[in-house]
């Protein structure tokens, strides 16, 4: 059979029902697994054999989701963990020790900004933030001898700026660094960062992969393309005394990164996704291709409506010709730009609050990327922990509203936004 399309992968990948077995991947709600031979279980502990020994490290239901997301992204392996934040943390810790450093774009989601700018600092891992608008020379000056990676979002939250993945992967690789890309908003249905040189992909599965606001989770996907033996990553090449002197690159080759992430950090920090959440998120992925098409279609229509509305000061959506990201969106997101957009309400903060409080169909929730339409005020909510200066550097303005456009009828969505905008005039 020829290589399957993403729509088919969303439905079919990850689980193959054997003769007489359940057609739908079942929930393996078990903490442990029985073996008949002591030597066989010992080989599992020595990483000489694949299998499940304890559900803090791996689980059959979770493995179904991991296999599917890896197939969707075109990676060689994936790791499903308890949250998107856990995915970002574990991906960084896999190659970053105390006393080391990473470079990140400053337009990241507020929780990620705080994680790497504040919490990881307490672990002795420093971050330098750069702008996507900086030239290559400026960004390369931020790279230090102890820098281990560059981190960015393919479609930023909430500014919805499109990352020039080819540019940043080339910059990273010139400096023998991997590029980590958070691909939460586009999902592999709209964009596969590995096709453009990214090395590790991160997802908050809580968003579009689940799609129904039922389950918190995160996924790390390994492309298998980065050469960890270049000299900057002793974390993966040197012998690990916890596994009797095993070297991850020697023992697992292209899977060194994703293997260490599981058998060291998931094992020690206990952040594996629960079987029930994996079951629900896997169900969500089955309709992902259909949903992303509808989210993108609705969001573009909303963006076009808002761009002409007298109460809107500015609008950011990559598929608007007026967007600074329009050219990049045509290159990286030709099938659609997902369902998130941001807009500025005329009249400042008070008018912005009045608009949000006047919405009826759209709900005010701390969430994004599910089937319902939502609104949120980033400056006072998701990015509240950032200083006013850092908010502005990240593109967060006091009158910014982040809209997550759902799959409801577009006329109903527009009518709700219109009536709320009319009431926002003070």
C-alpha cells in the first residue's frame, strides 16, 4: 500500500486489531504486568527488551496514542506525558543539565515563558529570549558554548505568528543545535515541522489533539534526524551508570533521545499520561483532520469579519493578506491556519473587558483548541505573570483578546461577536 494520507493516519494509525480482538483500542487500566520468567523481566529493566513493566513508564493504551502521533508527525517515536508543560520540561531536561543554556523565541505561550524563564532558572538552566524578527547574526550572538537547543512555536500563542522553520532549523544546525518546535496549534494535519528541518516536536495534547476539552496531556515526538554524537550532548553519548554503563546513542541509535526521555525522566518524575486520558485523546485524534479543516475555515471568516468591524483596532490571523505572517502562512500552512486568532478592541482595557463579558455563545475559559468558541484576555490571564515590559515584547497588548474559533455554525459565531462588539462601546 502507498504511503497513507494524514486523514487516514488520524483514523487508523497506532492500533491494529488482531483477529477476535476489540476493534477500538481498549483501556489497559492496570499499573503492572505479569511475566512468567524472571530473566525476561530483568531484560526489560536493562532496556534490552521492549515491553511494559510498570505504568509509570509505559502502558499499552498510552502506547497507541504515542504510535499514532509519531506516525502523524512522521517521527520515529513519541512519548505521551501528563501535560503539555510536562512535555516541554522533559524534552529540555533530556539534553540540558544544571549549568547549561537554551535559546527561545520570546513569543511563546505564557506558561512556557515562565517555565523556561523562571522555574528552570532555579534548576540552574538559563534561557536567552530572542525575537523572530531579529536577524541571524543577532540570534547567533545569543548562542553560548553551553547552549543545547533552540525552542520555538510553529504558530505562536496568542500572537499567531508563523515560524520560519527552515530559517531557524538552518540556524540551529549551523551551530550543531537541535530545533525544538511546539506544534500544538497547527497539529500535523496542517503542518509537519520535520519536513522543514525541525528535530523535536512538542504538543499540548490538551488542545486540538483531544479537541473536546476533556483531557490534559502532552506529547514529545522525535524525528530521529539529529546527530547527537556531534560532541555537545554527553547526556546521550556517555555511559549511564543507572543502566550499567549503557550509552543511549550506541544502544538505541536514532531513538536515543526519546528513549532517554522515557527511561530516565518519565521513570523518575512520574509524568506519564494516564491510560484513560490517552484513550480519550486518541478518540479525539480520529476526527482531527475534519475538525482542523472546519476550525480553519471558520477562523478565516471570523478574521475577515473582524478586520472590517469599526470596533476592532487590529487583527492577527496568518491567512489574512494584511498579516505580517501571510507569506509564511502560504508556505507552511497552505491547508489552513487553525482556529486561533487575536484582535485588539478599540477603547482600551475597559472596552475589552466589556466585550468579553458580553459574549453569549463564546465562553470565557482558560482553554483553546476545542470544538467550542472561546475568548480570553491574555494580559490578565495566561500571560499575567509576565511584567508589562515582557508582555509587550511578546506582543501582548492590554486590549488583546484571544479567540479560539470552534466548529459551530459560522453565522452564529459572527452574530455573537457582533452583538458583543456593539455592547463594548463605552
